[in-house]
């Protein structure tokens, strides 16, 4: 069972990432491995986390032809990842291919990425989409649902209204989560863990508010408390 609070290991090296994992110890059981760490260190870092008994959210943001996406999803399953992301905007054929590829790996959930948290209504026309973010997220969430995805990735701001568009039990994983008082960054659609939980998120992904905190263990405990969750260890 994936823990409700997922810590993003957005680090330039395995050493930095594992140092944080060691600091959090048994308190944290779920981590996100994204493009930076995977490109720097390769798949071995995922194997190491899985070997330590951690759940891994492999945030690949796949956007390719169905054959390439299904091959990548199978590779994620072989690594032992528990979640993998595919861009919903790649179309239903790609999403269905990803879901089919995951069937051989019971632990692996395919999440359809709706709209990344750095985009707002102002940026959508630049990539050929009409505002608003809400309409785009709704459209892609519905596409994910009919394609059989296990859930979606969307900001907490959208979680409120997409819960009614997804089948019961669907995962809503929300990035862009910051603890109260955190400084602003490149993510535009952000929220606190408490807001995300109230909005209907099943999981939150937290990076800098924990990884750059003076006391990461205390910051993680604060996030857990905000979600009404218990330590996963």
C-alpha cells in the first residue's frame, strides 16, 4: 500500500538522495524518482530503494508512441516501481497501451498526468490550448478514466472537481505540495498537504519543503499530520 505522503528525491546524485532516505528512516516508505535522479544515476537507484522496502513513484512523464510507452512501463514494472506516469495528452491509445503493459506487474499503477503544475491559463495558448486549466484537466481526467488508468496526477486545486469524474477508488496524486510558510518556486498551482487532503487527494508529493528543510524528519512528520496520516514504517 502506497503511503499518502511521497517524498520527491529531486537530487543530482544517489548519495544525496540516499542520505535523505537514511535521515527519514522508517518514518517514510514512499519516494518519487524523477527525471533528474534517473538521468544522473540510472535505474540502479530505483532498485536500491525497492530493495530497502520503499515504494517508488517513477515519474517518467511518458509521451511517446504506444509501443515505446508500453516498453517503458514494462521496464518500470521490472524495476519494482509502484507508480509510473504517462502524459494523458498522448491520447487514449497510449494510455491503454500503458495499462495493458502494467498488467503483468500487480504492484504497478499507471497514472495519467493531466496538466503540469507550472502551467496556468496564461500559458495554455502558447502550446495551442485554449484556457482554462480546469477544462483541460477535466478533459484529460475523463480520458484517463475511460482508458483504464489507475488514477491521475493533478494539482490539489483540480482534485476538488475531478473526484466526481473518476471511478471509485481511483488515485489522485497531487504534486506542487508545500508546507505552510514555504517560499515560492517554479510551480504555480501549489497547495498545502491539508488543503490537498480536503480537496480529495489520495496522495501528495512533497519535495523541497522536506528535502531542503533544516530538519527533514520534522518536516515530514508535519506533512503526515496535515494529511491525517500515520507513519508508514
